C-alpha cells in the first residue's frame, strides 16, 4: 500500500515540478509553449483566411474555450490526474507481472527494436483507432453523452473549441487507450511526438478555416518523409547534407504529398469540412447518435459507415436540441453528468 501512496505523492509533486520547469524554462520541447504556439498559429489563420467570414474573430465563448485548453491540459493533471494515473499504472504493471510470473511489459516489448518511424506510425494509428471507438461510446452511452455534451455545447466553431470538454473525458479516454499503448511499449517521448501532431490536427479540425487538400497533403508528406528518411534510411538530412541536397529532398517530399496525398486527404484525414457536421445541431435520422467521429484519421468513418458530408456545412446550426438552455459557465458545465447533480 505504501508503494502506491508513494506513487501518488511522487506523481503529484513530479507533475507540479515538471509544469513549473516547463513554464519557467521555455524550449522547443516545452509542452506548455507548444500548445500556445499551435494555438496562436491557428488563431492567425482564422484572422487571415476565415471560412465563416461573418463570424467574429473573438467568437462566442472564445475565452471560455481558451480557459478549457489550459485546464484540461495542465490544471486538471496538476490537481489529480497525474498522481492518480501513476497509481493506476503501477497497479496495472504489477498485475501483469503477477499474472505472467514477472514479465516486464516495457523491457520485453519487441517494438523497442523497430525503426523509430514504425513505432510512431503504429502508435499513432492504434491510438487514433481506439479514440475513434471511445468517441462513438461517448455519443452512444447516455451517461457518457452527458459528459460529452460539454464539447457539443459549442455554437460557434473555432480552434479553441477543440479542447472544450468535460474533465471526465480525460479519465475515459486515457483509461481505455492506456492498455493497447502499454502493450505496444509506446514510450513517453513517442507519445509526446504523436500527441503534438494530433493536437495540431485537432485544432485544424475545429478551426474557422478551409484549405485545399493539396496543402495538407504537402504538410503530411513532408512530415512522413522527414521521419522515414531520418530514422529508417538513417540519413541525417537536416544535419549532414548540403543545402542543395536538403532543398531537393524537401521539394521531392512536398510534391509527393501534394500530388499523391492531396486528392485523397479528405478521405484519409479529418478536416473542418467534415468535422463541422459532427457538431451539427440537426442530425440525419439514420445517424441519430452522430456522424464523423474521426479525431485525426477519417478513414474509420468511411470504413464503418459513419462518414457524412451531404453538402458544404459552413453555416449550419451547431449544438444539440436544448443547447440554448445548457449551462454557460465553466463550473456548471463540469458538474454535468455527475451523480447527484440537480438539473
């Protein structure tokens, strides 16, 4: 028992120290400033190339959503989540060792010897697939939907709406996704790289912008190419090559993404055009539990028959029936769905 109490205390103090160091010592790997940087980039895009041109730059609930970003990513972890999750991880690992006679899940995982690009790719696809199913559960199971309603209370879409969600969603998502990622041996650094990418894509899905698939295809092609070239072929393109070679490689990668991925990007990846329909106030009768559940990869919706794009949804009404009476304050929204909460 003492072991788990120590894990709880070290998780709390460890995260508090990490957060303080992350804020006071800014660097490229700083999670705190990475969130700010990604958010500022999409905020600038919304100003320069807005999809809904009549929507105010500081749209309805902009500052509420901005607070949600920092609460869900930092304050909630500081208050309880990191400490509690440390205990759960210890219990899980001890349980595996007890069942298997001392088998160490991380040390004996065969993926540790794989090329780095393949670890990232498998971790990303598996995590996204698990999250897609969790997202469907949030819509299908009534008590989970009561939590998820917070996210769907958005009535004007913008990048910051990405992180407006009930704190219980942190618990549900992280609990369910931990097991497959742990079994794969996905490490903390691997998870950080995957998470930053999905964070940026989540901002994109919710942003008040629309861009050609060739642009996003070029971006994805560049990211994939750099990872493959640097880790699989073991060619340090960015460090050891001449400027001419670097320029040639970058150009080839971008063009490959533009022309190979560009035409199919909106079938492979989620986008503002797809995700706006996920937030539609009025759902089609045949999809009364929701559509377009993709977080990052849209292929799951096309594979399982939940993709829905009847026409451009730029100006559709957002929310759900009764959203006008839904609580508007942060505290009241985060009491929704909890036992004993008196509506």
